[in-house]
């Protein structure tokens, strides 16, 4: 028998107007974790959907499974071979229970009149949930879960199935640090059982942690497959993007102007306490800290998603009383949330319509009808500044890759022309090349006089973009640094130890929650 | 908290009870066993069709050709009756032929929807008109009375057990069968899965086309059964007897808590929905309200119920979305 579990050869896929894959190959050994990497739109998810039988490849494609030539022309073919997929955009049923969501698909090959065995479903689901340490009621419908929990249910489904190969397409993009840790443990366990894993992620640190081999795609073409030992981060980036990408620490000295935004003694029980800061014209304020330090909660309170218990918020000297997110938008505050995957894109509408959606009532021509020309122009602008690929604003949003869909969400918020904009992990799920574009964009917004707050766990990103850095720890501001004096070390110091508390937790144990790499 | 549907079923039930209380003041006849049986028997056809329509709507589709299909089957069996012997075999033949014709009509709808991917509303509007046209052409709009019906059929139609008419048993059987399919078989779960998210359904290996075909064919099957019920109830075949009934059927399903966008719904809810509509109409007749006002009231109640449903569902979703970000 061959050492390969799976070989895919001559894989091409043409969508109308787009050649998503061009003669790609992929070889997966038994029991290995294989990273599949490439920029947004490189074709990773498309390749996976071909493996899953969801897309039909162009003629000439060949599959070998366990050394034998195999046919995968529909999802059932893949399932029957023991291939499970964790989809980037999830493949759950909001109306069905957690248990049924985990179980579904195992019986797809059976006769339609087969009686459903509810007891088996419960048992299998609970076992999978336990393996992931998940404490949720398996009888509630999935729509009542948070995105992170839904992601875990999707993972549980793959575990419940007796798989030989599990594909994980950006499984960690909406998980918390604790959940990511659990996933790593599960991956270890699966590996020991001889199960192969294909792992897709834009977090290079993560990839180096879990993978044995890499396959790199660029613009739908196969670049190569490499052993992890022979690979370094810079080399990987070079292969992926075709050029070197390094972050320079932000050197610019900005002229800060008047105070745009002021937060005063803001507190919310159990989330954060006594948060005060100012945001000046021209600067980018970075907020960092370990996951769970209260950063996101703070942003959400500012944006009116939750209500703070005490404290005030001022915009240009005017006290704001924001009761909900609609109120925040009206006042000129925008918040681009971390979990963007499912946040309000109309997938069967064009990129143009999605971007103009929040301001459609303002784009009127002299007959008081929607001004299509202006709409298109607006979209084209954002497609260019955010490097949305392919640069075809007439395409349906659903036809774009996951990362490019995220860029549309960002564009949508920018189109509201906010006075203050909070980016929460703006480059989560976005490839390394486009990251620098988004960094430039934040800088440009700040230069235009918009208040920019960036929340990020990636220290190089924080250092590259911010002018001033707030470090949060346990719901408080543990330190404030100007970029000139900031280093990864002193940020970490504040994030872990804070100002006073002398007890130093071990650096290594927690550092995986804050990425220090690119 | 088990599910939105459970709450919803309960609130429909409460509305039914409330309506009964009010109507018992309006008319002393209302709250009698006989009147209730009459109401149920008189709505068996609508209920059978609504049960089938529940599956169609759960998958996110619609079938507006049901009343026409039922009429078509009724016309065919009505004409067939003159060739059938005066023996019990005729009943058996009837129960074989009527569903098969129904399934054929349903399957045509299903194939056009699933294979050729024409929206269901367009397909079934088309079949609705084709069938109505053909029926009119073949019958000249003429009424068939029971004179050439086989005797056993009339015995069947009048049969009662424990004081309850046979048609009520027929409905009960249909409802239990469909409930079982929906709740306990693979194909039933696939119906719910497709309605919940069709993209996910395809990814987990559910055969989308097959499920759609099943749903429309099953609707046709029940149209066949409904045709027998209609013929037995009226002891005649009236080519115009069911004109516009599809709207009442769809209304009953939606009133019963099935989401018009698909994904959620139940047979129990649908039966309550039918009951609600039926009692309302009965009450208005007993209260001597003019027919045109009856129509207006029925229409208004449907609009209100569906809007209420949509609004509360959206609220619930908004609340969930909020928790989502907060988590
Ligand atoms: N259904 C579709 N119709 C048309 N074009 C598509 C479709 N699906 C994907 N594409 C195009 O194929 C290309 C590859 O997309 P794919 O989703 O595979 O990228 P990816 O590598 O997964 O990116 P990301 O990291 O952003 O998830 C993109 O240019 C995308 O726009
Ligand atoms: Mg992708």
C-alpha cells in the first residue's frame, strides 16, 4: 500500500470568468497534519470542495484514495470514504438540534424510509461533545448557539464520524484561546489514531505548531509541497505571496490634533472596570491584551451592543447616550466585529449592493431613485482600496472567497463614513499580503481625521499600526505605551503581569494566546 | 424553551379555546358535539391537503396547484365510477388509482422544481392553470351526481364508527402517517434539513433533488386521498367545488406555525391552524355574518397572524444575534 492516504492530481476548476484552480495537486500521507496555505482567493476552499464532492472539477482530474484510483463526484462519495469536512462558512442546520446536527450525514447512504434512531443520535452527539469538553445541551437548536459554539459543533460532527481524513477550513477563526487549545489536543489525539488532517489557516504561528507538511497555492496554481522541518516563516510567506512581507514598527510621528473621542471611567460588572482613554485626531489607538481581558467587551459596550454600568462616552465633547448599535451608527461610531463570517452579508447579492446597503437611502439621484452610478463608483473604490479579489464588483458576494467576503464587510462599514471606527481583530482570516493593505487603510483613515481604534492580539500588528497602545488585563487598563517606547516584551509584561501584581505567570504557557509572529 | 414551535402551538391552541368561548355565547348550537363533528368532517379535505402542504412549505417551497390536482383526480374517479362494479373491490381500486394519479401530478411538479430548477410558485401556477383548463374542457364545468357511483362507495361514505364519520378516521391516519414520516424517518429529517439550510444539506450528502421530488409527490399522493374524501363528503364531483381552496390550505399551514421561509413547522400545528380557520368560519355562519364580510375577516386574520409570526420571529432572531456578539 502506498504511504499516501489521498492523492489529487490535475485538479482544475473554472467558474464563469474565473479560473479558481489550475492543474493543482495535493498529496496527503497517513496520519499527518497537512497545512494548505495561500492568499485569500488562492483556491484553498475550492480545492476542498472538490475533494468533498460539492464542486465538480474540470475534466482530467484524478483522485487516488488509499493507493487506488477513486471517484468523487458527489458528497456521498467523499463521506463513504471517510472524508469529513469542517467548512469555513460552516454547514450546520440552524433549525435542528445540536445532536442531530452532529449526527446528520451518517445515514445519507441509507434508504429514505429508514427509521431514525434518536437514542443513537443522542449518544453519539454527547460523546463527541464530551471529547471537546463542551458543556452544552444537545437538544437545543443550533441557532441558539454563539458562532464559536457553532464552530465547535461543526468540529464535533467531524469527530463523531469515523473519519480517515478530516479537513479543517479555518477552524479557529472564531474560537477563543481556550477552545483553540482543545482543538489542538484533539488534533494530537486524532494524529495518534492515524487519522490524517488537512488544516487551513492564515495564522502562520498556528500552522507551524500543528503541521507536518505544507502545500502552498498561489493564484490557483500549485507552488509546491514542503516538509515542516525545511520551512521557515519568511520562506513560507515568500512562496505564498511571491514577495517578502515584513512589518516595520510604526516610526511615523503623527501630529495629534483635538480630542475626538473620550471614554471616562467606563465599567461593566464582570467585564471591565474604570476604563478611561482619549482618542486624538490623526492617531491610531491600539488595544491589546490576552483573549478574555475584556477588549471585545469594552468595544461592544462603546458600540451599544451591551450597556455599561457606569461611566461616560464623549464624541467631540458631546456626551453620547448610546442604547443600541443603531444608535451608535447614527452618532457616527462604527464597530467591525471579530466574527465577520456570518455578519450580515447578503450572499446572493452583488458586491456593489452589499457595500452600499447601509447608505442606500442616501444615494439618490434627482428623481429620488437610487443612483446606480454612484453606487457602483463607491463599490469600485472600496474594491480597490481593500484589494477585494477578483476585482469584479458585479459578482455575487457568495462567489468570493471567505477572506474577500470579510473585506466586503469592512467596506460596508466604511461606507457609513463614521467619525470613530473600532476594528476588532481586523486581519483575522485575511492573508498576509492583504494584511498590509488593511494596515495602510487604517493609517489613511486616521490621517483623514477619523478616529481609529484597533483591537488586536497580534503584537507585530499592534506595533506596526498603532501610535499609542493600551494593554488590557483582567478588564482593566494595565498599561499605556507610546509606540516609540513599546516593544513586544514590555507589552507582554503588562498583559501578563500588569502594573502591580508581582506574581509572574509563566510566559510560555499563555503566550500562545497572543501571537508574536507575523 | 424547547422550541419556538412548541410555544407557538400552545398559543394557537389558546386562541382556538378563546374563540370557542366567545362563539358559545354567540350561538348556543356552537358548543355541541354534533356541531364540532360537522366542523371537522366539513374540513377533512382542507386538513389532508394542509398536512401535505406542511412538508412543502417546510422545504421552503409552495404548491398552489393542490386544489386543482384534487379536482382533477376527483373528476377522473367520478368518470371511472361508471365502469366499476357494485362490489367492495371498487373501493380498493379507488384507493389504488386516486393516489397514483395524484402522485403523477405531484411528481411532475417535483421534477420541474428540482431538476429544471424553476421556482415552485411558477411551476405550480402553471400546473394549476393547465389542470383547470383541461378539467373544464373535459367536463364542460358539469356536475357529476352520485347516480352512477358504485353502491359500496356510498356505504363507505356514510360509514360511521363510534358515532364518528369515516372521513375523520381517514384524516387521523393521514396525520399520524405524515407526523411519523416527518419526525422519525430519514426522508422526513431531510425535509427539515433542506428547509433549514439547503447548502448544508447538499454538503452532508442529502440528495436535494430527491427530497424535493418526494415532497411534491407526497403532496400529490395526499391530493389523491383528498379527492376521495371530497367525493365521499359531497357525494358528487363538482369541477368548481374547490376553486381557491389552495389559499385556505396555505393559510391554515402558516397559521399553524409553519414558517413560510422553510425550516420549521409541525403537523400538530397545522391541524390546529385548520381548526382555527374552520371554527372561525363556522362561527361567522352561526352569527349570520354576510359571506363577503366572512371573506374579509378571514383574510384579515391571516394577514395579522402571519405578520405577528414574522415579527416575533425576527425579534427572537435579533435577540439571538445580540447574545451572539455578547458571548
Ligand atoms: N461559486 C463560485 N463562483 C464563482 N467564483 C468562485 C466561486 N467560489 C469561489 N470562486 C472564486 O474562486 C477563487 C478561489 O476561492 P476560494 O474560496 O477557493 O479561496 P480561498 O483560498 O479559500 O480564500 P480564503 O482564504 O479567502 O478563504 C476566488 O477567486 C473566488 O472568487
Ligand atoms: Mg477559503
